[in-house]
């Protein structure tokens, strides 16, 4: 191995160690992006955690000049057709892609490039969905200036190699046991009203208090809402997004359309709303998660067959896989383990 190759391997190993170091999501994202840029240079970066069920952002860090254009990027991500959308990458065989490669060098074919990136002086873009165990737990985007060369196949391969390691680190950070003695939140639910441009129309005092616990709740000091609120409002309405607060408490965002405005309700997440997230943390596929969720609710094999329109043999295959991933041998043990997990996050 050449000296340069040895340096690359050493830096990759350093990133992998940090992903296993028990860091919180904010620190993990900041540190990993910093280390990654020593291998894959970039002028600006964006990283975010996502709800593994809805793929909506739950926290994000965006460097200048990306931050002020957050609303534009969200509109593109959730409201327009374009290349390398994060949701598409999360479901693709290859979860990593560059703008130049997707457009075959014709960047102007991308609405995101024409309307947002080019006016900001940005050129090629490298996006990655951070997937492990069939679920996406975060996304990453590196930008180069318009005058810089595009990302090379070797650089794309490095990010592709690291993506599942980063995903595992984020999954661990998001689903780790909450700290003891977390401060109690406000009484009642909070309500935020936004207009079609994602500008705040009004916010209840309870919502203001809840938002201080959000991973990027300090954005309020700059008059900005947490990215999770903006993403929930920009995404499909109605929807529910689960967010892990800095206190370790889980919060739920419920969106609905109120005439020309979008209402976002903020409240503590109920155990039933966390079940899908915690099942995902064990690497269950969508089909396995559906079976496990119904087993926890007490469904028999016959009821599973009728509800999911699959054969009894398929039910048993999914259950066997679920038992293996949870390290249990029966439905009763599965229910006990999941309920114990949920009680820790209530």
C-alpha cells in the first residue's frame, strides 16, 4: 500500500472509531463532516438526522451559504422533481450520488442547481443517504464551488464506504437510553402556524417552550424555526415526525392544513408513535416491522394473514427474522423486550 493509501485508511479508521464513540447526534455530525472533508474536500456541507419512517429531517446543520436557503432546499426536496433526492437515494441500491454524475455533466437539468445552487456560486454536489438495516437515519451533502472540479469516482467511493458506518453511529445516538432526571416539559401541547412560504404566523407559548428541547432549537435565537418543524410543514400533510430532544425525551410533530396555513402541533410522543422507530433501530425491514407491530398488539397468526394479506408461512418467516434480530425465541419475549424499550422512552 502506498503512503497516500495508508493515510486514507488511517483517516477512515478514525472516522469509524468516532462513529462508535457514543457521541450525541449533533457532535457526531459536526465531527464526522470535519474529518470527512480531509478526505473529500468541500466548500460547504449539510448534514441531518431523519425520521426513519417518514424520512423527514429531525435536526440539521447547514454551513454558509446553505443555511439562509433552507426553505428553498426544503421546497425542492419535498415539493419538486429532481435528481438525487434524499428519499430516492435512501431507497436506491446505491445511496450515494453526485450532481454531475446524475446529470451527465449538464447541471442545468437540475432545478436545485438552477434555482438555488448556481445563484449561491456552488457547483457539483455529493449527496448520501445514511442507511443501515434497511432504514435511513440521516443524510449528508457536500458542495463544491462552481469554479472547483466535480467529485471524483474515488471520492464518491469513499463516501459510499463510510455511509453505513455513519448511519450506525446516528442510529445508536438517536435511540440510546435517555439520561436520567430529564427536565419536565411544559403542560399541554404547542401549536405553530406557518404560511405557504414556511414563515411563522403565530406560535403558542407551549410550543416555544417545547422547541427549546429540539436538537437545533437554538435556531430560535436567530428567529429561525428548527429544521424538523420546517421539514414537517414542507413534507406531505398530514404527517407525524418523531424528534429526539436534547433532554432525551421524544417529541412528536403532527401537521395539518388549516386553509392556506399549515398547523404543526408539538407534544410528547406516545409509545405507539415510537414503536416504529424503535423497531427500525433493530434493523427490521418494512415487512418485518409491520408483522412485529401487530404481534405487539396481540394479533394471532390468522389475524396477521388476514390483515397483511400474506400466507402463514410468510408470517412465520418474518417472525423468525424478527426473533433473531431481537435475540428472543417467542412472541411473549418479543413483547416484553419492546415494551421495556418503550417504557424507557415514555
